[in-house]
């Protein structure tokens, strides 16, 4: 799998003597679905801001498609065109007077024609169920509606890597389901996705890879099953096991010698529980 984004021994300090991220080395490959886990203050948001070029490392190097990303405005712009970020707080991202203008800002800033920008706006509005809000002022929308606007903002830019910082916060169940469906569509289209989240149940259901941060350090990088099987790692990172994962471990323990795959969704769990091989013992 092709490496898109690489951080080599990257450190960052917001103030002298207090490193927010310490000697981080990680590669993000094309088409991956990555959950970024850790408590508040673990370094997740700083990691995203470095990946997107909002922050510049105090030490180390960032590469995109094998090419070093320098400190020049041109290099930063090149990185931001390829790596989009949806911030946790929507008001940090919203600038325009209407939802349609807000979503068109990015494509027009890329130098696209008004016709192409309009097509991208329509697609993003459709994907985030925002068509009826096209002419509304975004600052008067609810928190969940604003979050959907900021996601549409970035979708219209068509980045290769898309970073979500706690995307489901402020979303009601229906819009959280819409977000999950959108993530599935983007993944099928080959986009690389990384989601910072406290929701371990979502991470277990959705991610193919997990990065675990604590105290500004990357504690672990691996498959979710490997991560959630490591009790000492979870304790160090302040994480709990996903409910389905824990239920699967309990059932495995109750049926020793039976190598059941731990279900990732309630549908898988139901099929597993109702299977003849499981019920018959």
C-alpha cells in the first residue's frame, strides 16, 4: 500500500519546555481507515494539525508522497490541498455568510471554475443532507448542523487524506448514522480516513488500524483487535474495551477451544449468537 503521509521523529511544543508531541514516527497509507485514540491532552489534535500543515514541527520532518514538506507557504498550501481536517469545534472553521458560500470557498480557493465549484458544492450538500440549508446563515444553525457544514466544507475540496477530530460530537443519532455512511462511501472511493474519537465502540466497528496516544507519545500502532486485547495498554492510555469486544471475550471464555471471531457490529453479534455452531455448544 502506498505511503501518502509520513512523520519522521516529529516533535512539537506549544511553549518552551512543554512538548505536546514527542518524537513521533508514523506512516499513513492510501485507503486506510484509522482510529486515533487517547484521552484529552494525549496529543491527538496536535498530531492532526501537524499532518495538515497548520502547525510546523519544532523537530523532525513531514513528507507527503515521499517529498519533504518545508516551511514555505507554497509547501504548506500543497499539504493542505491534499490533507483536509474537520475541526472538533465547527465555529473555528465557518467563515461565510451562507452555507452554500461556505462550502464553495475551498474549491474556489483552489482555482477551480465556478461551474466545477458549484458541482462540488451540490455533491457535498447532498452527502451531508444539507440541501435545504444552502441559503441559510451557518452561524444560526444548531451545533450538529454546523458540524455537517464543516464536513461538507472539506468534502468539497476532495483531499486525498481526510482527518476528523471528534466528528460525532454534537450529532444526534440520525446524523451520526449519516456520518458513518458517508465515511463508508469515502472509504470505498479510496480516500484515506483518520478519525480522532473517544468512542471505542465506533473505533472497533469501523477502523482497520488504531493509533493510541498518551502524554504526547504514540503508545501503540496496530490492528484494533491487537489494541483492545492489551489490558495494560488500555489502562495506560485511559481507554475501555468496546462493549462488543468485551462481550466476545466473555463468550470465548465460556466456550474454550471455540475460536469465534469477535463481532464488530450488533448485526454480526446477532448472527453469531443465533448460529447453530454457537447455540449447540
